């Protein structure tokens, strides 16, 4: 039996998601540069302790806070302070471009989900078959991966178990988490759907999870590129574009 | 000095309701902010339309308890009365020296009774307080208690006209911005004169600042000095920053 080729809508959505991911990554990095501090809970700013700080841009540990004044006479009163340091900030286009990328991701993603269900793409090609889940088969595939013995490109969705798992994780977990934590940073959306704040432990936790999930997606991208190279970069590119 | 109302309260409420209805019902005939063919502005408008269409417009932002109040950075203009800064306002410096006793906000445009409101005038309106989260576009958040008067109440008392669509506001340090009537009449949108149980501190926009709890922090402009109700969208200053920032 001949192995199936990638469908046109799969190829199309792959490249649209690639484009949006690239836009989101660049602008997301820009926003990280503007405020490279991450927190847990609802609140976090330069006058509260950070969970961790990312050493990017001149805004990293810049200091420059003056006139620290407590709001009340109580001990441990929260304070206000005046910023004396001109920070790096390109969020004007950064934010808007990020949301343009997000629109592409969300709209293409929805179309992809609908077609994936209707054409049974998910059940046929992404859901692991029973025989793939035997411990013997898993051991076998683990060995192959450890030795970087990656089978050559098939020009279509004949995926191995690890490949399927990685795709399922990205499509049905990481991207939804990215989108929902993105929503949780929005004052308008959380006013309408406050459960998001509970779900992600607060607006700043959502931002931190957003950052960590994006980091995981970048790791996926690197592994994805290594695997494509190992299985024949030119053929894989053909398989995802012209077909053959 | 407060002008004597020539409209009854009922008339004003009706006018406000008609103006709101005009925004809500024929959404096709409501012109969107101009995009000038810029792709980022088009995408911002898509976000605006999507949020206005999909979300219940008057849903309340989450309110917190007193113990949740956090430290709160002050940035941008921290004192328009500072003559060493380019945003210096001589008028503001004078008002500040007088403890803002002579401060007045001008409300004009598409309203039946344009006029000036002093701090004392504003404080005659029902007082409103909420503890909410401020979300700065930079990425940080802070929680504070804000006390003031509902912007919707003030707009109704000046007799906002049915043709009105946007509320423009201006500050002593030279900023201008606007919101649509959905946000202007949002129950948590207030002209705030108090913060954390005290008068609004200088660095947070004394004597009165805007609070729009359903948008990003920069819509909550500090150091207000004028409000103009308009029928058309007005383009201000730096169009690189998104006008609608519900997300």
C-alpha cells in the first residue's frame, strides 16, 4: 500500500502557523525585553520580588527607582516609587504585531481543528494505534531515537509514536495553553471570563506560564528541525510544499 | 463652578441611553477608528470588533480585597509641575501649590450642558470605590483601591447627546486619548480622585485621573484637565500605540 501524502490544507496550515509562530516569537521576545521579570500570582512589578529574571535588554535589573513612599503608616505597607530610568520599550508595534500573529494562529488553528476532525486526520494519523503502544514497540523506538536513526521522509503523515506524541502535545496542549494564558493577560477578556484567572493562578502566573510554554515550543521547533534534517531536509520540504 | 442643569435628570438618562443604544444597535453604521491602510491598525480594529461582539461589554473587572493592595510603580509623567521636565505645565504647578483648590475640569462637545467641574463639584456625585488590578503594557501589574465618580454619571448629568460616540480626554502633561461609549459607561470607569484611601498622590495623577478597568493601563490617563465628547473618532498624537487595548 502506498503511503499517503500531505493534504493541501495540512501543508497550508503548517506554513501559516509557521509564519504566525515566527511573528509571535520575535514580538514575544521584544516584550520580554521590555519587562524581563516574571512573577507568580496576580501581581508583579519592579517594586515586588520576582520569581526569576531573564538577562535580556538594558531593562534587566536596571534599578533606577526613586522617592519610595509607603501608602500607609502600617509596617510592611505596599509602596510607590518613581522610575528615573528610560527603559527600552518597543511595545507600540510589538503588541499590535503580536496580536496580528495571534489572529493568524487562532483563525488558521480553528480551521485546522475543524478539518482535522472532519477528514479524520487526527484519528487516522495522529492518534497512536494500539500496537504502537506495546512496551516492546516503545523500547524499539526509544532505541532508534537514542541512536538518531531516523527513518527517511515519507512525504506524508506516516508518523512514528514519538512524532505523534510530540505533535499531539503541541497541537492540543501547548498551543491551547499559549492562547488561553494570552487571554488571561487581557483586562477585557478576564473581566468577561474571570475563571481564566483562577485556572492559571492569576494574571502574572499566566504571563509566566505563557513564557515557559513558548520556551517549550522553541525546544520543539529545534527538535523538529533536527529530525527533518536527519530524515532528509530536501525531501521533507518537498513533502510539505509541492508534494514530490 | 457648576452650571445649573437645563435638562432634568430623566432627560439626561434618556439621552445617555439613546447614545449607548446608537452604539450598540446598528453596529455596521458605526465607523471604526481609521486604519490608514496600515495592517497593524486593521488587526487592532479586528481585535476591537471581536471583543465588542464576543464579550459581554459591561462585565466587571475582578475586584480584590484590601489586603491584596500591592506596591505600585509610578512612571511616565510623575509631576507636570516640575519645571525641569519637557512636559512642564505652569498652570499645573500653580494648581498644585494651591492644593488643587482652583482645579476645574472642562467638559464639552456633544453635551447639552458643557461646563467646568471643580473637585468639590465632582465629589457631590455618588462616591464609588473599587480595588482592581492595573495591567501595564510593559508587562507588570499592581493592585490598588480607586475612589471617584462614575464617568457615565457625569456624562449623563452634562446631558450627553444621542449623536455622541467617543469620549476624548486630555491631560496637563500634553496627552490625549479617547474611549468609546461602551467603556465610558462601563460601571467601573471612574474619574478617580482617591487612591488606597487617600487623595490621589501627585505621581499617580493628582488631582483626578481616568480609570478604565477593562483596558491596558495607558488608557487610565493621569492629570486630567479636559473631557470632550465627540461624534467622530479623533486621531491623537502617536498612532503607533494601539487605540483599543482590551487585550
